[in-house]
C-alpha cells in the first residue's frame, strides 16, 4: 500500500501531466519531430527562477526567494512565509502550484493565468470555490499550507469580508487561519490534501479509504455538515446565512474534507447577517435564482411575465439553509449498504426541512439533534445485532 505522501505526490503529478498535455495540444508546444519542448525557465512565486519538471525527473535545488510577511492570525509575532518547493519522502520536489479555483470555463482560467509564467502559476480549473483568487500550495514551518491571493481587485471588499469572517469564526468548524496580509491581498490557511466535498466519491473510491466508505462514516459527515450550519446560525457574530449555495456543486465546494474525515468550512466571503431585532433580512446576490435546490423564497415570486428586478425581490432569512440540508445530506450519505436505512430514519426531519413555509422548518439545532439521535440509535442497533450473532 503506498504511503499517503506518495499517493498525494502521484495525484499532483498526474494533474500536472494532464494539464501540460492539454496545454501542449492547445498551443502546439512541440519541438521538431513531435517531441515536447523542455520546460522554459521563468519566475517562481516571490522571485527566483524555477522550471516545471515531470514526476520522475529530479529538479535542481530552488534558488532563495523573498519571503512574504504575514500578520499573525492567532498568537505570537508576525510570521514569515517562504514559498519554497514541497518535498515528499522520496526526496523529489514539486513546485508550489497555483490553482485557479472555480473557473467555470476554460477561457476564464486562461484569463486569470495570462501574464504569469507557466512555472510561476500552473492553473488548474478545479471548479470548486470562488473565481476570485489563486491558491498556492507551499510549505511553512515544515507543514503544507495554502496561500490564497486575490486576482480580481473589484471584489476586494468580498475578499476582506471573508478574511474578517475567518478571523472571527475560528473554531473546529472553520478552516484554520495561519496568517494574512491585507496589503498584499493574501490569506494563509491550513492545507487539506483531500480537497473539497465535491471530490468525496473519488476520495472514497481510493483503496486506502474504502474501509471508511460506510453508512456510519457518511452519516458522521452529514452530521458534521449540519453542525456547521448550526454554528453559523448561532455564531458569535449573530445569525449568518450560507449564501454561496445556489446549487449542489457550488455548496459542496465551500467545504473541505480533512484527513480524519471531518468537514470544515473554507469559503466565508458570502455570509450575510440576519438581524431580527432590526428586521434586517438577506438576499444572496443580485441575480435571479432558479431550480429546485434553492429555497422557494429565493425564487422570483412574480412569474415569467414580470422581468426580474433585484429591488423587487423579497429578502429572506437563515431558513434557506435548512431547505438545502436534505439534498446535501443525500449526497453525503451516498448509496452504500445501510444508507437507505439512514434515509428512512431521517425522512420526517427532512420532510420538515422542505416545508414551503420557512417558519415551519426546524432550526439547524433541531436537525442536528435528530441526526445525533439517529446515529446513536442505529449504532446501538448494529451493536446489539452483532452481540446476538456471537
């Protein structure tokens, strides 16, 4: 069985190889005779020179690069981050990889990467986060970290809002903030190699994780997701609404899967506040939303004959998050042995979540309590049945 670092190295190498092949086909990056050209030299993040290497080639040692100075996220003095290559157990090195997260089409990815050398930024359209930043994978104090840098200054206010949320909501439910630099529009967070919840099925299909592909672990994931929603609705800042959730793929992209198979919220730049004491409700964006995934109150209420106008769109509250819980949980539960049994026990609470009237939907705490009761009940039942078989 390959080690975790080896599997991770191969996954990165495969992604780099596949993207390189696509770029070669697009741009005719071939030497005479049909062979690929040698990687060009270019500027690496933070300065210095570097070349992109294949997975089986030993690259030269990196040249020193200027450090990025970051304000402390939690405790201690200012931190210094050196953007240097990652190293695995075999001694091979991988350059820091910049990932364009959530490019909805290839032209958008190319636009974000234009002006950057191939070695400085290797843009991969993951399609699982905001389209506003590029994320560098690097190393700091012998740990892998993710460095997010804003690429669209017109949405800097959203970027800074996300940073304020990260600083204010640090907990077991939110990705760990390690440092930040507002002047440089940079945020440093912990790195989770398993990626977003969008990749859950692919992850569980890996041989090393197949033993965790059970209804018990999947129900724990669903419980963790509901716990995050409950945390947001009862946060230290007040009742926050998860607005980056217009469809299932978008919703899944906001969360990361940790190495111990728990869930943390990663994207916090769209968390408006509901304030009932002042009557302040929210609206998620300024465009018309469609489809069954969003709550009924998020849909244009005046019919097809009346053109959408944001000023006429009624606002709503946190119960839009409750409406979406059954759909997200169904994805997390998957279709493994026992998952239909879990769905049966969750049927009543999920039916309540889908009430057309927002006020009739349960709170996130109600849903969380029900999930916990179902998990305990089914575990006790499974244990009892096992004892009877002995």
